[in-house]
């Protein structure tokens, strides 16, 4: 009896220690922060390239929910918000972070997506984030294009350096949302090999929660089967972030069907306004869930894909 009591007491102590450790990690996921939108994440609104003080201040009054900003290194080595090749900005990283923390204290519900364009910006910015960890009570998303796709003109961020630094500096104090993507061409599709390479990285770094996969709309429209297979293998809370560039050639019908198959409860929509306007009629309608409807959607997608290929 004594040994049994001693064993139970030990389990209780270890459980309390584990809970205490979990409580020391800050940050939130989007679904908990905006529970009213957990069944339709396309309602989350995004700013784009918030790389100036003027654009940042606009986000606090225009209904933006997630601020997206590009993290780079300036000419003088300071961490700034700028998209390459720009090396000058009036918005520094520390100013961005401190302003978001300030408006959070004032009661504004807003989150932050940091899009890393330069691997040399990662460690110093992470150190600043870590120093403010106890104040971060909002979704913090860290984005990097870590894998190369054939046809892309961009060089990916080193996945090993990016994720190693994330786990060494951020994860002891924070629960970041990882947004891990690809450098992409504007036309084509994602292959099983592309997506399996991402699964390999998730396994290598034991990323088992808090992942969103940013996929280019023009490619996602032709990749439903591959992406659905990826989601079956990925962590159960994995989401997709659909993004696009202004002049990308997007098969709207295919994209609508693909969004239906993924589900609005696991998909963010961060695309140019004209594309969003074209998709909204679908998003305003409750998704169909009947077996016949799913078969019909799948057949329509296959027909569209046939004409895309041939």
C-alpha cells in the first residue's frame, strides 16, 4: 500500500510539473484566439507586406486580424521590415513587435505573421521575441519558404537553420505557428514528391502541432489529390494557407472544388482581392457534405484537370 501511494504521489508531482512547463509557453493558435471563426478560417483577414509605419498603423483601425510583414536585414545590420531587394525601411522589427504588444494591452485582438526573407534575420529577431515572450498572448506565425520547386526563380531559406533556431530560441518559451512553404513558379502543380519532402522535414524536427502549409492558389487548383493525401499524413491540426500573386493564372473552378474538399475549418484565404471576390460566393454557402456531393465535386475536379493537362 505504501509503495502504491508513493507511486501515485510521484505521478501527481510529475503531472503538476508538466502542466507548469506548458503554462510557461506563451502564444495562442488562431482557432482559440478567434473561436467564432474556428469553423470558417477564411474569415480571418490579413494585411500584406506591412513594411512601413504607415501600413502598420492602418492595420490597427481597418479590421485586419493577422498582420503579415517581411523580416529582413537592413544595410546597417538592423532587423527591419522590408521585402528584398529593399534594404531600407522606416519600420524596424522591434518597433513592430512593441506596437503589437501595446495594442494588445489596449484590448485589440490581432495576431502577427512574420515572413522571413533572410536567414540572417532569424536569430536576432527570435531573441527579441523570446525576451518579450511573457507578453505574447496572440497568434504568432513564423513563415519561411524552405523547399525549392522546379521552375522557381527564388532560393529557399535553409530549413535546418530556420527550424533549429526556432526550436532552440522560440519553443522553450513560445508555441509558434509554423508556416512552412515552397519557392514556386506561377504555373504547374504540387507533386507527391514536393509534399513528401515537407513530411520528411516535419518528422525530422518532430513538428506535431501548429502547422499551416502555404500553397499558391494557381498550383493548389491543380493539386487536390496530392494535398489531400498530405493532410491525411500531416499532424491532425494542420491547416492550409492559400496565397497568390496579382497576375497568377488561377483555374477558379478547380480552386473552388479543392477548397470544398479541404474544408473551410482548416483553410486560410490570403489572396488578391479579385480572386477572393471570385471565391466568396462559394465561401458564403455552407459546404455540402453528402456522399453524392463529394463524388460530384471529385468528378468535376478530374474533368477540369483533364482539360488543364491536355
